[in-house]
């Protein structure tokens, strides 16, 4: 059976091949239907600037399926492109609108090739061929397995896009030329190019500065020019009025329709009645009438050059189109400096970089002038037309004649006029600015310095209501020049705009003035610490300024910590001079004060006050604010300091005691003349029965009032003392009481009579004793001297028998040789 199937299949296959061959021989199939080629439909580079690293996008169509990880795409670029020998696959992206298992995806998925191989072919071997291995066209995890590029779907060819990002490292050529690209796949036998879709690299001219005054030096750079000689730099103008030159700065009545060009680059070619500068309208050709302005610093190399150019008299006032021409007489075709494309835009507007010759401003006297002084302003290389204004540091000036600066008109690109430095112009270095609508909306500047009449203050640091002396030199020497009174002209003497009251003050014939005034009491100026401006203006408008420094308002207290009713010294400075100041403490009512004082002529004071004894105003302990306030209303009148009332404290002695011991306690910082309400030791009341009171200074001592330690457990115990609703505490250590040690004296068995009978003698100084001791009779009389011959008894021993005479009227009990004996009045026989 297998043999029959194989034979049948073989016969069928041979028949089919024969039919196919016959149809091919008859021309029924074309070669393209047998093998579909890769057709390039788009080729772009971004940017197209010479030698720039570019992003290159190649799009082609194919009817061949390309298998993932097997088939390849090869792109061949012109050898003018710089292609690295190694390209990271991650810098290349491939998309296709049809691939296997694509579902709803329609070319939105981007994948990088499996690998990238670069080889250089041709003779010499410098034509770069970049081969990409087709990746899994759906790298997402949602579509498992490798997805291939489909050759077609539903009869439509597949579009494949390959993008080389700038990170791939490919750079544009340096030559001015149009380039195509060739593509093939591993399913094709030959390359197919992108013609007519190409990448164009064009000559490019850039300048380092686009504006400046005449004399400005700048650099002109060129790319994609022919090598082998120097480049010529020229101003690319257009002979708009057909007079044989391109130097006219204001050609009027121009019609874009006549030129069929967008002369003013506003997006159309229909404007009429234009007025243009011939040197700002380029035509992309170096005409005989164009002005040459320099040569490249060296021969063109690698398509590039640099030239140093000075904006001299060959430049027109306003804009000048800068172009270049190489040794092969190839000029820049006026590359679009914004988009990088060659030639003109859709409306015929040639776009090049243009250097704008700006107008300049100069002043005489040069460098500086005083307020009110006349200054001559000279304008050069300005656009013709009326001026708008002239300012010194932003303050508008008028012509010396009194007319507005806007009455001046620039003609032939120059003007000169006199202005008066405004009295309100800031002193010091500033910008002298002149504006004209035709020149620049921001205006043109020159550095200048405005000086004022020298004015000094003595003292230069002062407070409100203080007298100061003002000395000015350089005011007008005109006869009858004055600093007018405050009622005539309030602004002639001010501090930060606040009028300083004064009568009219005469200026001497040398322009000098010296006078004394009292500073106003003003919250925003003389009561605000910092620098303030005293402005003096004479009756002719000459102005001088000086800086007044208002010191900080501050107070200090000494001591910074003390008890109630203690004396505190407060010192203040920076207050309104010769004015009452009220001192408030803690929560006392502001303005009511606990003391007041009048400041001296410089706004300073020193006074004392008593710390309040009222608990609400001065709690124990507490941190309280001391406030000093100048009389009057408004802000900037106060200063504060901090004073502390310490906590009450107690000390005890000794620190280790036993129950029943006495304690000594002393206290400080309590309310004065207050009863000690309680003393507790370990929570047990131990207040002395006699009572305690604090002194006027809030102290006490229990020296005369014993505090007994109650029966407490061993360890640390708290002692709390309360007096006048203020409590303080400390601790002691309770220890066990020391054991009582009884020392027994050894029994006395013998001794001399005076010692043995000493207790009896004490009771009866006339004691007499007869006894038989030591084998003989002896006698002892306590009233006789021990050495008396009658006292023959020398020793007494336990066991002796004696007669003892009690000369008193009562029984006496005494201890003799450790025995207790009672003696009745008269003689008593006793055994010892």
C-alpha cells in the first residue's frame, strides 16, 4: 500500500511540474511573480546636517515571509556615511504591519534584531552593509513563541520599518550630496534602492553670534563644502531695486508677487509695499554685488571650515545674511537653519543665519553725571525712526529743553540730543537705556553712573526724635538757592519719603549747607531698624543722599534669673529719643507697666524694677517676658527680654537616716512670709508641732523645729515641703537603726576602800567602815584624807565581813563589789 501511494504521489508531482514548466515557457508567469523583491518606500535621516549623528529610518515592502531568528534584512548605505564596525542590536528597532499570530496588533510592536553584523564591501571595501537577523516580532509575554514577518495578508504586501537610533553611532556624510539606500532580505537575490526617496546632506553655514554692535568679532562655521582651498565669506544680499548693488538699507515699495518670493519670510509671497534692507534678503548665490567679508582661517578640511569675521563698515545697519563659497565656487544654497533642509521653503523664503548690527549708545560727559546735570546722548548705527524714551536706571529723562525724548527722530542711522539726569534716578552704577520701536523693543544700553551731591550725617546712626546734623557740598551756587521749608515743598528733605520738618535753609554761594533737624517719629522709617535714605534737594533740583542707620531696639535684664520681689536692672537702646518708656512684666497688662522711664537724647535708658510677688504675674517657677514700650501709637515701638523665676528648692541633712532620727531641712525660693503648710517624709506628715514660716526672701530653716523621721521602710523616700501653694521635693535614704551593744563590765572582787566604797561615799560622805581584812582589823573613814594614819584599811576583798556606819537619816542602797547592799541609819554588819 505504501508503494502505491508513493507511486501515485510521484506521478502527480511530475505532472504538476511539467504543467508549471510549460506555462513558464509560454510566458504566463513573470520572474517577479516567482520571487518578490524588497521595495524601499521611504528613507529619512534626522537631522540631515553634515557629519551629524543621525536617526535613520528605512521602510520597505515585501511579499516574502521572514522567519524569526533565521532570515535576515541587509541594508547598504553610501560609503560617505560613517558606520561603526559594531552596532548594538538594542539601538536598532524593527516593526512590521503583518506577522504571525498578530491578533489585533498592526505594527505597533517594536523589536530589536537578534544580532547586527556590519561588513564593508566594494573596491575599495568601504561600502557598509548592515545585516539584521529577524527577531521575534512580538516580544511581549502575551504571545508565546517566535512570531515571523508575514509576506502578505489578505492579498496586501507587508511593510517593514527599520530604525537606526542615534545611539547606533552612524553619522552623516560631510559632502553636499543626495543619497539613497539599498535593501535586500535573505529571500532576495539582489539589492533594491530607495530612489526617488533620498536623504539630502547640504552645505551649512552657522555663526557664533547673531547680533552685536559694529566691531563685534564672531565665528562663521561651514559644513559639507569642497575641500582643497579656503572658503570665502560674504553677505548674501539681493539687488532689490536693480541699481547694481546690494547695499541699500531701505528699499521701499517692494512686491513679493513681482519677485515670486516670500521676501519677508512671513509664510506667503503676496505682500506688497514692503521696505527691506538688501543685505538681509539672501538669494543663495555670491553675486558680483555681494560684499566679501572674510576668508576661512584655513583650507576646507573634511568639508568644514571656520572663519573669524568682524562686523565692520561693510555690514548694513540691521540684519545681514551670512553665506560662504568654497574654492569650487559652490555656495551654500541657503540651508534652512531651523529644519536643516536645503533651498527655500514652500513660499520661496530663503532662510540663513543673519547677523544683526545693533545700534550703540554713548553719553557725554563720559562715565558719570550728577542728578540734574545735562548729558549729551549720541546714537550710532540705529534704525531710522522716532525714539520712544531714554531712562537712567529705569527713571525717565526729558530733553534739556523740557520736551519729551519721543520728539527726537533718528535719521541716517544716527542721532544726538541733550537730556537732564532725572532727580529721582538711582545713585551709583546703572544702565542708560534708549528705546525706539524701529531699533529694539528692549532698547539699547550703556553703563553709566549717576552721582549725587555729597551729603554726610552726624551722627549717621540715630533714632526717631533724635537731632542730627546734615552737611552738604555741591548744591547749586545760584543766588538764593535754598532747601525749601517743609510747608513749601515737603519732598525737599525726607527720610525714606517721610518729610523732615524744617524751616527754609539757605545754601551758601559755594553750594554748601549745614543744618540740624529732628528726625520724625515714623514707624516705617525712623522706628524701623536698618538703613534708610535721607534725601536733600535744593530749589534748583540738585539732589544729594546719605544713609541713616536706625539701630535695633533692644533691652537687657540683670540678673536674668531671680526670685519674686528681687530687684532687676533693665537697660534699653534704640528707642524713640526723649520719650517715656513703660516696662511690663509677664502677664501684667501691657501698657500698665510696673515702672516707666524717659529715654535720653539717643533713645537709651537704664532703670530697675521689682519682680512681682503676685502668683498670676510671676508663677514659681516661670519664664517671663519683660517688655519695654515707647509712648505713642503704631508699630515698631517695643523690645523684649526674658527673665526667669527659679523653682523652690529644699536641702536636707543628713541624707541617710533611720526612723526616729532628727532631720534638718532648709528651703529657698518659696513665697515670702508664707506658712510652711506641710512637710512630709515618705508621704507621712512630719511637720514640726511649733510651725514654720518663710522669710521675706522665701527661705526657711528647721534648726529650731525638729523634724522626726517616721517609721518607714528601708530605701529611698521623698521629702515634700509646701509653703504658699508652692512645693519642692528631694529624697533621703532610710537605713536600719544601729543595734544597741551592752558591754558588761567584769565583776570587781577587790580594791582599795576609796574605790570599793565610792558609791556609798557618794550617798554618805561621812561613811565609816571597820573590817577584818587580810588577816587583820582595819579602819576606813571617808571624811579623812586617804593618807591619814587612822585609815589603816588598805585592801577590801570579796567575802570580807565589815561594819558600815550610815550617818544619814535614811536607808541608802549602793553597789559594792558587784553586790547591791542596803544600809540603814547607824552601824550595819555586811558580808562582801
